[in-house]
C-alpha cells in the first residue's frame, strides 16, 4: 500500500493535484476518493471523476473497472493509513489551534505571519475542523512546508481525543474556553476538560491557553509545557499612527506590534504574537494581523448597497457563544459610527441553561447606546414579555417581512447569532 501512497504524493508534487471527495469539484489531475457516508456512496461517482480529469480514483467497490481506478478493501481504512503515512513522512512542525472564539481567524493569521516571515507554511481548509475536515486537510497538506497549521473544533465529549490521536501536534493553542455548545457537555468543568485535551499530544513541545478565570487549574501533566495568559489582563490598546499600532502589557512592560486592521481583531493579533514567540524567537517584521486572515474566517465587514447608499454590515452570522456575542456587541456599540442597528440571533446548544444565558445577555446589553435592537429566535422570543424595549421575532422569516424600515434607518448593522437562526439570509436581503 505504501507504493500507492508514494504514487499519490508524486502526483501531488508533479501536477499540484488535490485530493477530492466530491466529484463535482474535480479538476484535471486531481485524485478522487470514493468515500461512503450515511446517504452517499462515493464509489458511484468514481468513473465520472475520471471523465472529468481525475488522474486516478480510490474505491472499495471491486466491480468498478478502469485503468485509473485503484481498488482497496476499505476506503475509510485507506484514508487512515494514508494519513498516518503522510504525518510520519512530514519533517516540519504541526500546529493545532482550537477554542470557543476566533479559531479560524487566528489560524489564518498565524499562517500568513509564518509565510510573510519566510517560513513556508500550510494551513487547513476554511473552517474544516471536525474529523472529516481534518482528514481532508491532512491528505492535501504540503509535506515540504516547514509548518502545518490546523484548526480543531469540538461540540461534544471525546471529539478532541479523536482529533489529537490523528494529528499529534508539536504546538497547540486554545484561543479561549467559553460556554459554546455547553448543552452538549455535563457542565463547564466537563467542557473545559475536553477542550484542554488539545495539549495531550505525545509530541507536544509547547502550548498556550487563554483563560479568563484565573482560578482554573491546569492538569499537572501539561502545566510545565503550557503557558497560560488572560488577554483581558493584558490591557490591550489600539493606537492609530502612520501604521496601526497595538500595545499590550506583557511582563510589566508594554509591547508594541503592528497591524493593518482597525480594532476588530486586536486580540487575534496579540495571541498570534504570543503563541508564535513560544517557538520562533525572531520575526523579520512586527506585523501581526494580516487582512488576508479574514478572507477564510467567519467574521467580516462587508458593504451592501441599499437603494442609493451603502450599508456597512458587521457580519458574524456563522455562530456565537454567550461571551463572544456580548463582547462583539459591546465592541460595535463603542464604534464611532452613526445610525447603528443590532440584529441578534439566539444561541443554540446551551441545554437547560438556555433561558439563564439569554436573560443574562439581555441584562448585559440593556444600557447600550444602540437603541434599535432586533432579537431573532425562539429562545429570545420566549422572553418578550419581560423585555418590552427590544424587538422580538420568532424566526428570520418573520423579520425579513418587516425589515424595510430598519434598512431605511440603519447605516451600520451588526449581525450575530447561532447559524441555525439563518441570519445569513437576513444579510442577503440587505441589497
């Protein structure tokens, strides 16, 4: 089987081939893998992939016949063995990034910093952070890179165990540990215990964790390898000069780094700097946030044309946790812009603490300078009798029908909530 693995690697090097699970995405000289799922048999699309230009296809259906088809008893087993072979062959260092907030943006930022400091790097695709996403990203990795940066995401117990067992990173980062998906865990302690398994790699050299609660203790087995910080205690400040400067208090003195963003990603820049300093002593420049980092990340600022004017949309519609939602709303509230409107979706996967978290959020934001606040989702809608000053809608469809008056008023619109609220469809109607 190693001969097949080497054949795939040679094809990737020679043709810049991608490994693809979806035959619709096949380009010339790509490699198709006929992966099975609950409702799809990838074997059925192997011949189509070859017709579209795949250099060969990996299948576990021995009835398929073609000179470019490679048969294996189990595609799933093939994937696992190929990944093990790739990681065993790889001579660079593996970097793993996880956390409740900012995983994708931080991963993208660290990737761009490494590349812009003459360290050839590879990073995982988009926000592909579950088991299948990790497998896909590893199979497509550049084995000639010096660093390979992967994003890991979990929303249930034991998922991190499986991710770390596969990846075995040399360096690990937890951007934060908040209440995201807490309904899928027994309590916060259980959620935290599962998150920090990112540091259980047998190859771990160093790690960094951002924890707001200074009373939380790290397990003894990782405490000597993992540096802890609390970004909220670093007194991070933004200063606009010729270059955009971020300063933060580090070891009782102020450290300055440079960015080309205007305050939205301050913490991303700082945590990128602190994490990379763990294993790279010197950088050729001091720039620690790249605008390219937001291209594949979930949060973004986009301009939408409405009639004869431009509406700026602060788009965080993909997902949210109680902490990240509160923090981003307050940040938006403090922006020096006019005619602000907040469209907030409810937070999912909070289990029996759903009402508690939503009530707390409404209390936290009741004194905002933003006067027009839209709340979407059943979790908020159930609380409408207790909060008369807010505007409640059971679903995004109910709001879309009446949102015209807000578009006439709003010039800067903040949108954030769990993706199951379909707030992306609300944004689509701002045009």
